[in-house]
C-alpha cells in the first residue's frame, strides 16, 4: 500500500487562535474564551514551544539563498537547508494537554514543509518506502544497498523540515531496529522534531525484543531533543468524559449529535479524519480519528471480518473509542454478535473508554441465538465500563 508523505496544514484543535503569534498567544486566547483552565505546568511547556516557534519564524523571515545556476542544472551539489532549531519531546500521563499544546504550536508555524502525524502512521510509511526501494533496486538488478535507511531519510528531510509526532510509542521490533539510524540522518539533515508521548524516553520499547539494539535511539532522543514532562494529576480529558452519558439509547439524530459532540470535546475540537492502522499484515480502517480518539459505526467493524488482533491494535492506539448505531442482534446476526463480544473484551482489557449509541440497554442487545447466555459477560462489562471507577482507570497502551 502506497502512501505519500504530505505536509498537513489544518490545525486539529478548535477555538480562537491568533494569526502567527505562536502557541503562547493561542493558549491565552483559549483561556480567555473559557475553553481551558490556567495550568502552570502547561505554561512551562508552551513557553518552550513558543521559543522554538520564534526561531522558526526568524528562519522563515530570512530564507536561505536559492541554489546557484549549476546546482539548478544538476551539475553541482546543492547546499543543505539550514538546520532548524532543537526540538522537544513532551511526555506525561493522558489528559494533560500534550497534543493540544503541540497543535497550537503547529497551527501557527509559517512553513510549507511541515507535517503533524501519528507516529505509528509515520513508521508504516517509512517501512513502505523501504520495501518499495528494495523492490525497485531488485527490479533493476542492482545489488542491495548497505544502508537503505539513508536515502529514505534524506528523501523525508527534503519534503519536511518540521515533524510533529503525536503518541510517540514503539511496540514493533521492525520499527525499533531502524529508529536510531533513521533519526540520526533526519537530525543530521537539520529537521526539527516535536513529539508527544505517554512514556519518558527511557521507557520506550520497554521489555521489547532485542531492546539493547534500541537503546542508541533513546540516547539519541535525549541528546538531540529537549525532554520536558507535562506532569500533574489533573486529567482534563477525564473531566470532559464525565460530562457525557457514555451509553446512549435509543438510536436517532439526538444520539448521533451527542456522539459527535463527545468526539469533538475529547479531541480538542478536531473534525477527525480517516486513519489506517496495520497489524499482522492487515489494514485496520478507522473511519474517523483524532489523537487518542477513534469513531466508527457498528457495521464498520462488526459487520466485517475483523478479529481479536484488529481490536487489540485499535485498543493500543486509542484511549477512547466511540461506536454508533449498535443494533439489537439475534440468530440472523450471530457473526456480528461474536465480533462485538471480541471488540468489547479487547477494549475492556486495555481499559479503553467506550462511548456508544445502541438500540436498547445492554441487557437487550442479544437475548436470542447461539452464545446468548455467554453474551451476559459482555453485558456485565458494558455496564462496568459506564462506571466512574472504570473511567478512572488508566488506559493500557
């Protein structure tokens, strides 16, 4: 599957923003509008982002000279673009506003070659590029390259000068083995990297296979990026979640509007966009996604041949999942009921927050058909997942 690495310019957050004033002014505007509360820890992080923003603005105001005549003809070497400012790695628990602050920064940076992307999606694209390059070389009869990462990284650097990664986490050994070399070249090419993560750098890929080969990447992150913790016990996302009914019935326009309201509230006002995850060689389609939040209709996942691995993948990437239009199921929809049970089991195990609209209360969703008796465990879990105690549990990524 081919994917193009494009620059994204749409800010995923709503609310008032100023024009090219930077993240500090944007955050102040949202506070003034009553959309967020004052938070001294957030303020420290936003001031660091503001400093990076101002350096990028200065670079945009004084662009590098254009390549000379011979370089434009391909007869000489073009000079590297000037190196961007030192980047930032922001880590801390969910709900503290990491993605929001990065979005307020990204929205105002006056650059064309900038990209904000979920880290998992970025690495899928990198692996896809590596695969295609090896195929192209093989088709030409050329010998394998000693280090295929280098040309791929330089290609990325030519397309993007600012990379903003959301939800930086590493669980795939194929990614873990190439990250150090990939980012070494990206940094050497002068990219500025901003990343958010629930884990401090030293805990990335914790207990992973051959982790000793991953440690150089951790050292590289700490050497080339400033690391800031956005700590604190206050989970703003949980505050918003508590304001919503998480199980809506009956179905209808009212329920749909409430689910849309919940999605926007939990994603900082984002419209969301489709995303494709990948697990065990399969694509897992997410019809509507924003950082940490996924939304789909019941038929998108439960009327298609999806299994436990697919739902585990979704649960690992999103702390909150919204599912619309869950119907009453019976003997003619046993396959859908089985997938629904699997979905709820995997979300429950990962402590995913589950918001949904359904045709009836949990006890009436599947009362007749094979497995109806066993379905009572799913009913129990759906009830528990609405409780304040469950909502307080930390998501297991």
